[in-house]
C-alpha cells in the first residue's frame, strides 16, 4: 500500500504527480481528501462522490485500495478526474500531440478572424494549435484525446511564463473585456511567443516521469447526478454493491458558477467564446433557493438508497446559513438513524483562499464539515 505522506509531500511517485492533476475552483485540499478516506473507510470499501469536481476524493480512494465512484457535470472537472484515474499511455499521447500540431497551419486564416481577446492572449502559433486541438480531439470518447486535451487545459491559462497564455489567473478564466482592458492598461498587449508543441511535450514528460498511478477500480461518470444516480443505484442493487462512505462537497448556493468561471477551458472543449453563465440546469450560479434545495434533496435521497446501513456520510460545505441549514436538514432526513457531528472550519486570518489571492480581501465565513455516522 502506498504511503500517503509520499503523495502529500513532493512529487517522488506517480500517484503524487497525478493527484494534483488539474487546477479547479473550490477543490479539496489533498491532505483532507486522503485523511477522510483513511479515517472513515477501509480497503475494499466502496466510496461515492456525487459532486466530484476534479475527483480528489475518488483518486484518494482509488490510491488507498477503495473502489470509488464519482459523478461530475462540468466537463473540465470530469476530464481532470477521469484522466488522473486512468491516463492513456505516454507514447500515444505524444504521437497524438505531434499529429494535432501538424494540422495547425490549416487554421492560419481562422486565427485572423478570432476576437481581440484571443489575439492578445495567445501568439498565432499557439492559437492555430488550439484551434486544431479544439476541432480534432474527440475527448468524450477517446482516452488518448482526453488525456492530451486535459494536459492542454491545465496550461491553457496561467501566470505569464507558466502556461500558453498571456498573464492570466490559473484556476478561473477572466472575462474577455476585463482581460483585454487589463492587458492594455498593464502594457501587456503582446502575447508571449511559445512553441506549443515543445511546451506541451515538456509537460507530458514531467507528468509521466514516474509512470502512471496504481488505482483500485474506480471511475467518474460525466453527467448530472440527479439522473446518473438512478442508473447507478439500479446497477449497484443488481450487483449487490453498497457504498460505505459518501464523501462530497456540493456546490454552495449562489456562490460559484463553475461553468462561467471555466469559460476559456470550456471554449477549448467546443463551447462558446464568452464568459456568460449557462442557462442549462445546474450549470449556473445556483441562485434559485428552491432549485438548490431540490437538487440536494434529490441527490442525497438517491445516494441514501445505495449506502450501507452503517455507512459514513462526510460533507464539506459552506457555513452560510441557507446552504448549511439546507444540507444539514436533508442529510438528517435521509440518514435519520445516524449520529450527526458538525465541525466548524473557520478560515485562519492568513489563509490564502483562491478569491483572496486574486484581490478579494473580505473575510469569508468559512466552511463546515457535516459528518454522519452510525454505530
Ligand atoms: C464544491 S465543487 C466539488 C469540488 C471537489 N470536491 C474537488 O475536490 O474538486 C462542486 C461540484 O459539483 C458539480 N455539480 C454541480 N451540480 C451537479 C450535478 N447536478 N451533478 C453532478 N455534479 C454537479 C460542480 O460542477 C462542481 O464541480
């Protein structure tokens, strides 16, 4: 069995390199994910995360010998999760990169028609390559393509010199107009000249340097938990499988818009070139309180059907009143015989939250862990 410390400290083994795969807004700290899995489950147990994000919970479970199953509606989180659980072979990913790079010159004219944002964000060579990748990589169906596009996604925007873009935040895509104004004001109107093929080749080399992670059979489903859990629960019942640990963090009511905040990565995956909130269900900011309640009620209700009698439910959520009370009431409703423990996770004064790092200095109310156990 792998020593957790080797994963949490440094990059000396494959599991450590892949554990951090994919910057994602509101991701679990790695140490927390491993800690909860170790404390509340044992080898061979089944773990479920219906709001999996970049799959830290599922990956920790898989590395520690648990069978883990996640569900994620955002393609960016799903790709990071599914690829870190099962990356394609390095040689195939490298060959595919060279193939895509070879197609870039078909996009020379298309680059000229791209909005100003893209022309300042990326040099022509990068933009041609991104357009070729966007057109040809079949990331939903093909694991080699999924692995390659996930690696490109990671470096799509970052601090100057660390990614393919002009100066940008890494976890969150900024708006088009905001970025253009910001670059102009800060005299950064010229994108960095980068050879995208050499750049991504180096990143592939580093990621695979220690090999691929060893994971106990685990997976992440791409879709809406409110739908997917119905099929999952039918299959679980048919195969006599019950989950021991429900370990998740749902979206927080009205706080984050996982789709708008990832608009540039979603553009690479074929989406619109704008940062607008999506109108589809569960792809916006979760502003409607009734809809938010119904989503949690539906999902936790369906989860409760596949959990063992003596299961543990571990939910990290927002401390703000509505999200916290809604979550707590729903969990108590579906796990009425469990003992409930609530642990406050106040932010330390000097905690660098992602929003704080980007200039938001207001104190956040922090998070809370709701833990339900049954003797
Ligand atoms: C707080 S984040 C989870 C972060 C995760 N713990 C991690 O470490 O990356 C909540 C996630 O729930 C996802 N989500 C929201 N509604 C969903 C739904 N109906 N079905 C599946 N996933 C959903 C969001 O896209 C977001 O990635």
